[in-house]
């Protein structure tokens, strides 16, 4: 069945450091891929998504590229800020008619950015 | 826009009792709501999908008689954990999706409810 594997945390970085959080997936068909972020005390928020191979999703300085050949969707940011401290979830879904259906999540990676 | 709330945020109950968790879409109409469960250091697992006015569709291995889901209106879905036991202690998260063609045709998540069964 479909599954998502992402690197375990916590990831601790200094402000302005480069961030990579690895995510790989196993899926039949052509899933859409997502990164969600959960700030302390809040619900999950969609950070970015990509719906087909070679698509790059980007938002708030974060980027991830849908790599079908390596079944990966790694999250990157060139310069992290303290305010980026949160838990990041990689997920995949089948999308029909534009609707996101069942989401399959990775275990989440806690990012802690120190000033 | 697209805010989803959950109530309560935390609840402690005794074994054998039932607990109801509410999920509300505050500023859009949610034709579909999803209920997830998150174990410590594990990913979110989808429990069921509910469409307004119809029965919920449960994932394999989820007891529908234990986890009762009601989606009676376009802004409210409830999850009732019946005859709760300590192994039901978990973090329950809902998400809501708006109608096709709207700006809310995406899953928006609530902040979660921490259930502890003693």
C-alpha cells in the first residue's frame, strides 16, 4: 500500500542555516504530494504541494520538488528563522476532480531553530 | 479564512464512559470531514471520512460501533468514543473540506483534541 517515510527529528538548527527534511514515498499510480506544518498549539496547515512529477511546490521560502525517479519530495529552505520552529509532515494523496482525498502522512519531523 | 475548530482541546474521562468531540468549520461549508488519530511519535492515521447527511466511511480496522461519527450539518461533525478504554487515549484531529469549485476545496485541519482515559 501507499506509505510515506520521513526523517526522524528533532532537527536543531541555528538561525539562517540551510534546512533539508527528507521524505520518500511508496505509491501506486500518480499521487499528489504535500508538506504540512504544525506550529505549537495549532492545527496542521498546508505549506506546499505538488501534483505531478517534476513540479516544484514553494511557499514562505520553503521548496520541494516531486521526484518520481527517486520517489522523493524533500523539503528545503535556504535560511531558517526561529519562527519556522514547528513539526513538519510529509503526506501523499490521490486527488480526484481537484479534491484531496485520503491523506497518508509521515511521522512528522520536529524542527527547532535557535537564535 | 478556512478555519476549523475542535472542542474540547483536552478531555480526561473514566474508563467505560463516552466522550464526544466536536469539529466545526467556522467560515465555510464543509461537505466532507475527515477524522484522524495520532499516536505518540507516529503519523496521523485516517479513521473515517464523513459526508454531510450520509454515513461515515471507516478505514479498515476502525470499529464503527466504538467511534461514532455524525455529520449532521455543513459546519459540524462529531466523533463519539463509546465505552472508552485507556488504549483509546490519543490525539484526535479532524479536517474539513469545502464544496467543489470553492476556495475551500482543500483539507483544513483543526487543532486536535487530546483524550486521556483513566
